C-alpha cells in the first residue's frame, strides 16, 4: 500500500515557513507501521495542486494533502480537488453550524468568508476540526465517479488543513483510526533509532558498520542522520525475525558506542536529563552567558521540568555575573569572563545561590563578533557543579549563532547526564 | 525557467527530522527572483532517487538535489544519479586532497570511507565544500551524453550535501553566482511580506482584502500565512509596474492594520525589539516563570543583543521569585504566583535588581498539568515595567507547551515594542 503526501502553500515554495506538517505526518505514519513513498510541495495555484494530485493518485493508494482549506482567497485546495474529481461543492449544514458556534463561543466577530469552509465536495466525508473552523475531507476516488480518466482505481484522497494545531488532532482522531481499520499496516516493521552525542557520523559508521553487516544475512537496514551535536543510528528490519534482528543490532551499537548513546526514538537529551534527575530526586539550576537562556528553555520544554528545575540566571554582563552568581571581580580581571575559572565560579555560584543539587554554566563567544586572537568566535567553557565535584569542558564550537547555542547546550546537558549515570 | 528541488533522506520520510534545506533553498531562490515550481522528498533508495530525478528533469530546466553525498552506506545520491545519466565515477585528486587535509587540520582520525566522497561522475563540475568533506556536483544533462532517453534537453542537475552547515555556504558561494550568470532571473518580480501580530488571519483578510482588490487591475497577488502569534500578508507583483503596485498595496495594508504590522520580510519580532532598544539606547531584562528562559533566548538569538540585554532570571519556584526578584510573600499568598500582582512585582523587581530600563515578566500555566478551575491551563500574565509605567496583559494561551511558550513570548515582546514606538 502506497501513501504520498502533498503539502500546498506558496509560503512553502517561497521558503517563508518550514514544512512541519511533512515531518509530523511522516512520523505518525511511520510509528503506525506505514511508509510514505513520496512527499511533494507545490504553491497555492489550482493547476499545480491538481497536477500534483493527479500524479500522486496515479501512483499511490492514499494521498494526503495539507493546506488550502481555510477562509482566505489563496485557499484553493478544496475547489481544485473538487474540480479535478468532477464533484460539485455543496454547503454542509452541520459544518456551517460548527463554524458559527466556534466564533460565538469565543465571542469573536465572524467574517462572512469563514462560511466558505462549509462548502464540501459531493460525496466527501467530513472530518471534524476540533481546533479551528476548516473541516478535513476524505474522498473515495475511482468507481467511475471521477472526471479525470487518469484516476481510475479505488483510491482515497484525504484533505487536511495546514495549521499544525488543527491538522494534528484531526489526523490522530479522524484519520489514523480509519486508516488502521481500512488498511491495516503491512507486516511487522521494526525500526529503532539510537541517539548519540559526542561522536561524528563517519566515526560512528566505522565503529558499527562492520559488526552490523555481519548480522542476520542482510535483512537489516542501517541509516545514519547527523544533526548539530548528535547523530542518530537507525536500525530497521521487516518480517517475522525483525524484532530479534533489531534487538541484536541495538546490542552491537550500544556495545560499540557505550554511553555516547543517550536515548532511543524521539527522545531528546533534555528529556533524558529531566528523567534522570526525577528518578534520583535531584534538582538543577542554570547559569548562562553565551547561550542566553536557551539551556533553561530546553530544560523547561520538558513537561514536569518544574519538579527538578529550580531556575536560572542569564548573566550577559560582568556586573550581573558578580551580583547574581557571585563570580569574583579578581577572576574576571585575571582570566576574563570567557575562561575556565569564570565558568567554574558561575556554576558553583548558581548551585549555592539558586539552591540546587547541580548547576550548569556556559560562557563563551557565540559570534558573529566578539572574537579575539586568543579567544576566537566559538570558544566556550561549560561547567557542571555537583555535590561531589565541579567539571569544566573547553570546546571550540565555531558555528553560526543558532548552531552554537544548540551545540553548546547539548554539551552542557551531556555533561550533567554523564555525571548522573 | 523552471527549478525543482529533490530532498533525499529516509530520515525525512520517517519524520525523524525537519526538511530545513527545502525552506532555506526556496528562500534564497525567491530572494534572487526565481520561483521553485515543485519540491519532492524521497527516501535514500537509489530507485526512488532516480525516479524523482528522471521526472524532475522531464519538467524542469534546473534540478537541485540535497542529501546522499556523505561517506556512509546510505549516501546513494551520487551513485544513483551517475547511473541514471550513464556516467562513470572517477576519483578526483583535488577533492581527495581536500578531504585528507580537512581531517589533518582538525587532528581527527580519518575513516577510509570518507574517501568515497572524492568519487565524481565523469564530466561533473566539482563545487568545493568549505564546511565539510562531501563536494557538491554540477552536471549538464542532454547533448546526447545521457543514457536515459527521457532526459533529452539541455538541463542542469546540481547535487548538494544534506547538512545545512555545508549546503548553505556551498549554495551561496558555488551555485547562486553561476545560476544568476547562466540563467538571469526573469523580469522584475517584487514580493513584500508584511508581518503582523495580534489579529487573526480571516480578520486581516476582511480588513485588507477588499481595498487590495481595487488596486492595479488584478496584477497583485495577495497571500496570507498564519503561525502561532503572527500572520504574514504577502504582496507579489510582476512586470514594469510591480514596484509601484506593491508599494501602494503596502500602504493599504499598513493603513488598515496600523501598528499590528511589526516588520517586513524575514524580520522577526525579537529583531525589531532589539533594533528599537539599540536606536533608543535603552536596555531590557527578563523575568520568566512559565516561559522558562525562552524569552531571554529569543532576545539573545539576535546578533548584537548584548548591547541592550542585561540579563534574565528564570524563577520557576516561589522561593526564587522572592529571592531573585523581590516578589513579596504576601502577594504570593494572597494572589498566587500566577496573578497580575505577581507579574507586576516580577517585572518591577527585575528592572530594579538587574538594572535595566525595561523589564518583561511572564507567569502562567503552560500545561499540560497544573491548571485549576479558576486558573486553567493557558492562563498567563505578561508584565512590562518601564521608566514611565508598568503594564500587565492577561492572556488565555490554551495551546500545547511549545506553542504556549512561543505565543506568550511573542505577546511579551509585542508589549515592549508598542511601549517603545
């Protein structure tokens, strides 16, 4: 069974926004045991949407579109698809009532254009939108009801709204249960992603590639995916022996990479750290200069972080490093704010003053400006103060500002993870 | 002239990562005056890569691929394309020397597999990689040198590595200058994006759609793009009168939306706030509870933020709200930490204690847990303390945790922006 995605939106083709719907839908489908064969994005032009839908319906059994169902003049997917499939648009009274109620419940003025969203192609099944006004639509194609002769077989076209807040609950509540019932996932496919930090992609392949190739007679698919501060090793197998094969492969990878492996699946490093702290009933504080709050923000992205995270100090100025964290003026004068000594005092000061079992500190030069001969852009000191000891790492994260923050907070979280293990 | 993109990677089709290359490339091409007609993503399978490339070369003049040029076993783009176009792979001595030098300069061990990246399809032009080891490749198709007869015309296929840190400088230095010279952008296309906050998408269309439709005899294309906490209005026109038409349209939109418009183009709200503070020689501090450092982090994402941002306090616990910010225990006892009074004292305390001209504070219930009958999940108070006054906004941001942080920090930044205007 083939599934293809079509994401519509001129903003996607002009690069104004990231296509998060693509990732999210693929993740959900993969987790449920389905494979997405292809994803296509086109702009809001009706002809482009129709061409992409015609081609996808020519190949795939199920085509899922996102975008173009809203109330504004560039929302053309519903009309374009109805036209392609030769269906009339008819106002659906229950959808119209829901739209009117949505505005009434929020005491907001209702622009008349919002009622366009109640127009439904003949024969389409409405998928309710619990977080917005545009309903989703599910249409059976084929069976002689299609104007376009290239869509001949019995296929399904599913239209979802573009905003992730609307698309996601609609897919989980109104599409996935139907899909699993109508098209049970193909045989057991087992996929495990082992997430690692601290080693490069080709070094990892050199460590695990050879031993993995000796497993299971070629039925194992191995993939590598590198991102700033982490590399995923993806292990996939199909068939009856899939679970055992992937388990053997996981043992090999963990044996080779040791505690560079920090998690499995979609787990991120901040979740692992919060879980370790929760299990050990320990707390953490953050003292940030160059990462500017990103470390605190990553930790507090984890639901339940309030049980283990007491708080943080973002101290950009030397003055605040002294007043909020107790860094000594002699230290700053002798070594500068970007130094091993300053990082150590920031972490120990945060631990004592904010009242936590552990504290992490970052001080460095994110760039693009501020570098010197002896401390170039990318220089960073990362400290971890705990009940037993204080450790300081010196790193050279010569990246753009965003990647610098990402990699530096990754290294800080990993320093604490290793201390907690 | 048609351009299409092909992004390869099983991690994209399993939803393990976001396709940031798609957005970035489209943005660069749009800014240079080009339109991307279609973007396709497929997994790392050689047959899928070849099928997508064959189809794209059948439609487009220029096809750009990303991904699959690295050293690991799932990097198949180079081989698959060489096979499709009937070209042999030959080791390029200069590329091999660069790869060896890259590892030597960083004093890292060099796995032998890295040298696979020096294999270049016959006739391909090498595009140097200044941030990694896999070179890009530019190949002229057609002219009878193609094995596959479906690729008949004179077209170009450009292969770029997947990692954004490598792809981005390579495209800017090694592809875009050539593209502009070989295929000058079509006539003047003017596109302006006006970014707004505080109004919904359909309300905005109701305000601006009618007056915009009266401009310039239909030559204006208007698009709307809603994201958490902001809506873009995109104005596009082609031809000789494009600049004047878009300028008129901008005047209409600004007239209707007033200071809901906060910026133009790719400018984000934190950049606008940092610029206003810089111009007025004012400083800001942050006091965060529910946003957990995100507000400080967004401000410090802006290069040069250190001139206007003194620092921040992330105070999750009541204890730290009192000790770091001076919130009174009577206030917390009488009103709770999530209250207008607590937000006010957090902002005023941060302003005084951290020593800034302005301070922003957030206190609320991000969820998923922690809500009560009177203060449900999503309840948030946002305060701005300045030299003249303190303002507190009460909002109901009932979203997932990530969207909550995004929308709440957006509202906080907007509160300061309006005070600075």
